[in-house]
């Protein structure tokens, strides 16, 4: 038996969360199949077949899968599930939407947001916004799992030569229809894929002041994020939000500017390799998790940082 | 149309939780409990739909021990019309919750079921999707806007990278995200009125659902801590450390 990983793809590429899910899948079983469902998704299937560690690609090409609607996608997973010991997906808004639905249709208890594979049926997952870690064991013979992308290194996108096999669509249950999307346009890397992130909090005082972060971000090739307080204050849209209720990130470098360090924010970024905090309040809890702290007025520190980055070391 | 809205009793979001010293779970004795924040948003949305003339009744449901009644009373004080309490002790896994709620939905026949996108205790975030699956209904998860039309609803969802709008046939299950609305506070007169509103009680046996445990929590631990680092004196020192010590830029 083997493991099926639901692949998220865009413009013919396999997304980072799926690469991490493949790594988690390999920890369960060496035979890892990648499900690439979409409309005209041959490029994505080809990309999937080149991934290291993938042993087979199941391509399902049908207009009903043009967008990952939960209702038809869960039915598709159910139609394929009998051949697998486990079905995995990234713990993204797509994976979280589809996998629990598929699990219920199969009368299985899913496990969400795993951080590690401790054994064939045992996993660690965060609870209480990451303030506690639970080790859980499932009695299900077939496991339905979503994977915390930041907890697993992504599988290499090249190095494999898996055969591509096509499978039939499972039909449209006719319950839902895609209407449209408004994606935040940005020249910068996506938060969950960036190796450097600079985030602003309530201390930024307004959305306009985020241009100070943008200037530094452009010099570092960084993504720009925000705390929930900054989002709630209307400074920036919700998809900037880093935290338990937003995105979970773990970049090489995370720079928190004007962010006090509420528990819910820390839960979203504390696994970053290096954390820098810039805050004028030396008592701010963010300094307790920061590798480098700078007690300063951000309106002076950010322009100075921008200038210092221009200088050669 | 009737709306069924789920409310869960959880440790208040402002409380810093403590892991029990025997690693069996999180300390809940003498800790402030509240309604799950995403469920408050759900109650608020149900009330707004009713106030706009698009629903006739808002029914709040909670599943769990006797104290869930307090959470149902909170929903009633916000303005829900009546409550349903499925009383059972012990942990309810999302699959069991979905089965119990399905049985209640079959009795109550709501046109819309609203749940929080996740409860802030176990952070599973699965019950809404599983309930929709068991009912064969569409699901609008992580909703930031619900626009009810004649035969369907347009639900705007918070997705990675932005927003997505889907059209869902009715009846449907919706799970709430943060920006759907800002919940109201219950007024004192409404808190008094809520005490007289009815709460129906069911047991899992009444609903012919077996309470199963398919996932065992082996242990609960504190996360690995991070050590505080150094305070630098200037931006120049910071850039120097990032370049030459941490080597991340």
C-alpha cells in the first residue's frame, strides 16, 4: 500500500506546502503518489513527476477541477482512497477545506496540522495556538492528514522520474460554483515561501507607514507581513496576517517592527531561524523571543536600516 | 428559514494556558472559560441575517458537559431564540461532533448551519467541513462575507493569497473567519431575558449516535522555548550582526 498526496499547483508549478507534505508522506511510506487534479494540468503533472521522492503521479484533467472546490475535490479523493493507507495534503486553506470533508465521507477521523511523524500512527500537532504540543495516536487504518508546511523541509522539485497515469474525474455534485477571486498582487515573495519576512504591528500607526517596511523589504528581497493588531486596525489586508489566526511562517530571518509579541502572533512566527525585534517599548514580550533586539523608534530605525543595507559590509 | 449556530465553551482567549505537570492535557480548573471567538462571530452573523429579515429563528447548539449551558445562555443573551444542548462528558472528536450535529439538523431542518472555522482549544478546524459532508451539503469555510440570494448564497472566503467567492446551493454549512463581523455585547436586559429562553436537551443516545474515540492523546507538552538573545545598540550593529554573525542577509 502507499500514500496519496493531494497536490496544490499554480501555473504549472507544485506549491511549497505540497513539497512539505511529500516529505511527511515519505516518513510514512516510500511509495508516494501525487494527485494532480485540474483543468489542462499537464504542466503541473509533469512538474510533479520530476519531484524527488514521488513514485507515481495521478493526473485527473477535468473542467470541474479548474478551481479546488471542496465538494467535487473531496468526492475525487474518496474515489481514489481505497488504494491507499494514507491521504495527505498541506495544511493550507485548500487542504483544510477539502481533507476533512473527504475524511467524513469515508467515516474517518482526520488529523490536522501535524508537525512531526513519530511513528506509523503517531503524530505531534500544536494545540492552543501552539502554546502546547499534543502527541496523538490514531486507531484509523487509513489516515487522513494535513501537514504544517513549516515543520517539514520541502521535497526537492527535481530529481525524480515518476510515471504519470491518468484517472477519471469523479463528477460534479452540483453543490458549489466558483465565482471569482481577488488575490493580493505583490512583486514580493509570498509570505509562506519567503526566506526573509519583515512585519509591522500596531506601532506602524497607519497603513501608509507600511511603505517604510516596503523599502526595507525590497532591499532584502523580503515579504511583508503584519500582526493581527495591524490587520484589525485596518492598516493592511488580512492575507498579510502572521499568527495563529493568519499564516504560520518560519523564514530564515523574521523582522518584527512595532509588534508587541502577543501569544497569537508568536504562534505564527516563533519557528523562524533568526528573529529581530524593533520596538520602542523595551518591556515588549517580542524581545523575549528575539535573537536581536533593538529598542528604538521605528520611524527613525527603519530609514536608518534602509540606509545601512545600502552600504557594503 | 431557521439558522443553527454552534457554540463551544473554551478557555478564554486572553488566558495564558498551562500544561498539566503530568502531561495529560492543559489545566482547566479555575480558569476563565468563554465562548469560542469564532463562534461569537457565528452567532452575530446569524442574528444579522435574522434582523435583515432573511431568517425566522436562530437556534444555538452546544455539545459537551453541563457547563455548556452557560455558553448557550451567552448566545441567547446576544439574541438567539432558543438553545439545544447535547449533553455528554468527555472529549468529543470532530467526527462525532459532526454526527451528533447531523442528527440535530435532521430534526430541526435549518436552511443554514454556522460554525466557527476552528475552536481555539484543540485547533482542529474540521467539524464544519465534516458536517457538510455527512449532510451532503455545500460548505463555505473561512467566510468573510455571506450574501444570501434566492436559491443560493455567495460566500466570500479568506484563502491564502487573498479572497475567493463561491456560490453555494442552499441549504449549506458556513464556517466563520475573523473579518465576517464584530460580535455585539449582550445587554443586561437581554441577559435577564435569556434566562427564560428554552434549552432543549439531548443525549447522544437520543440522537442514536455512538460517541467514539479514534484518536488518543498520548501526551501534551510545552513547546520548545526560545531563548531571548541580545539587545543591540544601533541599526549599524544590527546589520553587522545579521551579516557577519547570523549570516542571514
